[in-house]
């Protein structure tokens, strides 16, 4: 699973039945494998591809450095490992032709990278086509002289996310089109040889564009898998939008605060060997499980309450762009101690530890000890999308009352302080302040406590759409991650004031 500008890079989930899934590892966990410092919002890891051949796993991934404007500067890498848990080899730099690269292992032993090719020329469509290039295992490099555009896509354009398969003696090319918004779709073409000519299926394989009432939207961009029993499934990106009561369900199409999610559909084959989605090309919420399987339910493996007893962050926590090191903080005496870093708009130096929203309704809670002496110091609980879209309940300082509680929101880069002169004074005898956030699908709010028993809601209701892919897409070229919730410490005065977080609670409702 893509992780965009969050570190460590790439989430790998495991299932033994295609029903229950568990996050088990992040392969890109060193700066050698992934260096994203200074990456723009929603740059970083786009559409990784994992395959298994020749006794090892092959992971191809893209680090995108530019998201807005005429260019999409990116670098594609390859790393391998005999175990899904690593260690992973030092990355091989492949090229920068375009993003969404995947590796195809042909049955004659040859290997090929297929990827979209980017065209910056303003008189061309930027999605130039799908390029296929042979990869030399011996030389550990692509052979650019073998590169060829094998398919231009349909008139919907924005052709990307290619995956190549050899089935029934033919080469099947699955591609996403329409962009990753509500026009998103998946199409299929096939050929007798790897370089084509490719024949289009004639109709869209998967899309919800024509089904605005379908609970799954933005369907497309996926991968095909077959089971030992010979059944076929297609795992793909999707979004589950919600609407305000005052809004039409069709326009706007909705707000996806959980970002791009993954769904799986059952696939059948026609007599002339074209794939179809069982239940309709719009995709279904409920899908028939594989036959003759034994269910293997997993422990959800996240701690509802993390008391920071381990020496490392739990698997669901992420940091922005760079790994969790002493520069950001440390775990000490059952506390997460965050060093004061740059503001939450900073692309180089941010002390933020967070995890994804994975439910429309959730609560998160923490308590912290923090003693700021300037308004340039603030630490607390944040709901975060990117540097321009976030909110935070924080302990900070003002001239009137010293240590105070404030709620701030950054919306399209414009900061609002909601309490101002009414910021809540923290009593001098209080060491720890408790913070909580409650998310209720379309809105959320913050609460505080000085003893952990009596909670007081801050009378500020925040619109959750501001933390959605769709809202961010109005002003920003990267809009893929969905919302996160976590702990942050800002000290842009440069004195590195530390904040001590005693625990973190994440609970889905």
C-alpha cells in the first residue's frame, strides 16, 4: 500500500483467506531505501508494486518530488528480499520516466518494467502512454533502448497504474484511467506479444463514475490475483465519500476523509477470455469469499492504548518524511518525548507522530506535560492532512495567562486561532493536561481535562471535509492520504523545548 510522504514507506498487509487482513511490516524503513526530507505534500511513495519470483520478493516503488505544475519529477527504485520482513537490499535506481511502475516476470525468464510516461510539453497530454522496458537482472539496470510505448489508453486519458499478466497464452494489460477522483476507472487490453499491438476490451472493466449512489466511489487502479482453487479477484483503490445533510449526494460527490482505501472484487472470465467484475463494474461492498477456505481472523494488532512501554513506535505510527530518530524525539520512562521542531507547515523539520483515521467515527486521547514560555511553542493533539490542512488542540503560552490551552486550524494555508484571549489557563499545580478528539464522520471537536475524569468540550465544531482528499484537491496537486491523528510538538523559536506524552489512545466507534 502506498504511504505518500509518511515514513516508514509502504504498508504490507497479510491475509490467509482474502477476508481478514493484518498490517505486518513497512519495508522502506531506512533513509538508504527512502529519503523524503523536503518532499512536497503528497509526494513520496506512489503506487508501489510487490511481486514474488525466483525465490524472493521484488518491490518497485516511486519517490515523487514534484506534484504541481508541468513536471512530475520522480525516481523509481527496485529492492528485493528473500523474506517479506526483510532485510531489503539497497535500492537500485531504475529511472524517472514516470510514476506507477510495476515489474512483470515473463515465463521465458525475462523481466520488464511497465510504467506511465510523463510528458511535460504543454501541447501534449501529460500522460503520454504506458511504456514497457526490459530489466537486466545481471546488470541491475533497465535497458532503455528496449523501451516502447505499448498502449496509449482510451479517450478518458490519464492512463496510469499499469499491471501486466500472462494468462491464457496472452498478455493482459490492466490500467487505471480518469485520475484518482470520481472519474477513476480500470480498463483492460491484451496482445499476443509483450510489445503489442494491444486490443482494448471495448468497455470499462471497473468504475463507479456512472453510479453516483454506489457506496464505493473512485474505483480503479488495482491488481489481479488468482486463488489455489482457480478463482480470480481484483484488489483496487476506492473511496467512501460522505455528505453534509445540506449537500446533494451527487454534487458535490462527497468528501473522503479516509483517503484512498482498498477494496476487492470477484472476477469472472467471458467465453472469449475477457475479465468482468462479478456484481457489476461499479464494485460491491460485500463480495463472495473464496470457496473451500479456512477463515483466519487476525488480532487487529493495534493497541487501543499505547503506554509507550516498548523501545520503538508501534507499527501503526508514522512520522512525516523522515524516520523517528533523536532529532524528532525518543521513548523514555514510558513516555513519548517529542523535541520541539518546526511548525506543522514545515517540510523539513516536523516533530509529529501520528496514525491514520481508519473509521468515520473514532476517538483519540493523550496526556502531556509541557511548559512553554513563548507563543512560538505549542504541543498537543492534532488531526492532520498535510502542511496546509490540519487542526490542533495545544498547550501554548500567551501574555495574559502564561500556559494556556488553544485550538488552531490551518485551512488552505490560513491559520485560525479559535480561543484567542479566551484561551484556557492551565493551573500552576497541574503537571499533565489531558486532550481528546472525537470524530463524528462530518465533524469533529476537541476536549480537555486537568484530572482525566472531568472532561470539558471546547465549543468549536470543526468541519471534517477540510481533512478530505476532495477538499485538498481544490488547491493542491497531491490529495491521496486521508486524515491522520497524533501528537505534535512545535517550537519554531528554535529552543527545542520538549513535550512528554504519557500515552496515546486510538479507538474506533
